[in-house]
C-alpha cells in the first residue's frame, strides 16, 4: 500500500516537484525511484536494476537484496 501512496503523490502533475531522499540514497530512495520508473515511465525491471547497480547513485553491495526485491516486484499486487 505504501508504494501505491508514493506513486499517487509523485504522479500528480498538479503537485510540486518532489525530492526523494534517504541518508545514503541507496535503499529506500532507490526502491521508490525504481518503482516509479517501472510504474510511470514504463521501464523494465532489468533497465531499473542496471541503472540502480551501475549508475552513479551510490549503490553498495550491502543492499544487493534490493535487486532480489525488484526482480520479484509485482505492481498489480501493490494496487
């Protein structure tokens, strides 16, 4: 349900721009941004995982379980 609330808020074009942040930018932030890319921007899970792990977002191997969570992510179950 939290994912749905997040997507509802950040997808509302009538709202201001959003800044999504957590301490390291490599766990909650990356998950919510990844979900946004999948749900709103139409990215595939593989594209999101590649950006998350190889991009310049400070991904650390300690958070490798996030890759597993994204691979299992089912948007329909979040609605």
